[in-house]
C-alpha cells in the first residue's frame, strides 16, 4: 500500500498556530504517514530584508512539532541553497519516496496563483494540491480554481492538476502580525507554540 506524504513548504517567519492547524487538518483527513515542514532558503515569492536567518526559521519549525508525529522538519531546501522552487523539491522527494502519494499543502492565496509557478506541469504531475478557505478566499472561489487547474493547456498537452480542498477551521493569525506585535512589544501568546515564543524571545528575533 502506497504511503501518503504531505509537504508544507514556506517562509515560516515565524511558524505559527495557523500553519499547524492547516497542516494538521490535512494530516488527519488524508492519513499521512509523514508530513514534512520545509522552510525555504530564499523564497522566490516572499523576500524581505528583515527575514530571520534560515537556521532560526528551521529551528522554530523543529520546536513547533517536537513530539508531534507524523510531523517532521526537512532542511532540504535550506541545504540546497539559492531560490527554492517547488518543482525541484517535489522531484527530490519523489526520488526518496518513489511509491508514495505526495500532497502539497499551501495557503489559499498561493493556491489561487499556483498555475504561474515555475514548471507547474511538473508540480501537477508529482503532487496533489491541498488548500482550505480563508476569510477573503471562499470555498466557491477555490473550487472554481480547482476546476480551472484540471484543464490548463501546456506544451506537452493539457495539464490536469488534482486538488483536495477542505473546510478546515483556520486560526486567524499571520506571521506579519506576529512580527508587528514583537516589534511593538505586544504579547504573542496563543499565536505560536510556547517553545517558539520562548525561542523568539531568547534570540531577540524581529525586534
């Protein structure tokens, strides 16, 4: 029987409870054997001068999922260095787990523009796309996008991307708001795991 493996990549600057709720919802529904959290080295879509160094973002992910199987943290993109492209990462993951069904988890905003990602045809071939509604992006909008992603013309024929869209209750929190609160000296309790909050304070991140 083929394993189901989840991949949730992102900046994770910092990782927060909303990320974990989204990933955990899919892990439960799709019975993942593993779900990899994978911080990007240099995210091509989100580059900021005040981004925390990769080693800190990686460590925060590790602390967030300590003792929480099936979560695992992968440094694949950080070790590879340079811009992080999802098609490359999925290709490497497929080599490591050739018989696995791979599910690529992403936020609703990313899902709505995923057809513009580099080598989208390869992404669609290697993984099933997973997302959930958020406040400003409804289930209806996501289903319309899913239908469009099933019939995108490409050089080698029609690209047919498969999708899973679940109504997962999302925690109303963002990394941007967390960074703003830290700079303003406001509490972030309940927004990130306690160990992550302690690490941010210890390393004086985002001040």
